[in-house]
């Protein structure tokens, strides 16, 4: 079942890219307090994700914070080393936290998986964004396959 507006975010163990290397973190710790601009991409370093999705949140980070966002979190079904390298490549430090759902457990708990095996990617996250307030989904924007419209930083700014 896909998570919906008004639902509590499920708890799962993920990895966060940190200056001290990958760290295990419970999603409850990430989302339980404050307002989080959360977005997920099918894969780090993939074309739309690298050219538009992550760069939009990096560019709009201060504007999102000015509208009450406490933290911005990017997730992909990739390992923490890849997420760390992608964050560095995109100059995300201090703007967007990079979360690795390497085994896809959190993505499955959200009900937002997609089958990328036709592209050699296996099970991945759908492209989406969400505003999470104190652990509860306030807004959820799931893209149609191949689209990039409703999960952008610009769209989210209109929801805040």
C-alpha cells in the first residue's frame, strides 16, 4: 500500500552520508520533528536526477528554509558511498542531506517502488517528493513514469 497524505512515516534503518562516512540512522530520527522537504530519485548520477532534480533542491535550499523547512533530504536506492559522491558532485553539503536506502527497505515500506530492471537498475524508488511535518505526510507528489513535474523544488515551494 502506498503511503498517503496524513499517514505517519514508517520506521526503517537507512544510511546517511556524513563527513565521518556512512552512518546507520532510523527514519524516525530523520522525520519525527520539524518540517522536512523529502524527495526521492530513481538513481544517483542518472540524467534527470543529476541535471534537474537534486540541483533544483540545492539551488532552492535557502528559499525552502525561509518558508519553514528545517531540513532537506534526498533519497535513492543506492549505497551511502554513491550518495556521498553524488552529493559532493552536486555541491549539496550543508544544503541537502543524502540518504541511502541501499536495500530498498524504506522505499518498500512507503509503497513507492518501481521496477527499473528494463534499464539494468532493479527495484528502485519512484520519483517523488513529500513534505513531512513531525513524522506525518503533509504533501505527497508522485511522478508519472518518466515525468519530472510535481516532485520539483519549485512545485514544493508552491505547497509551503
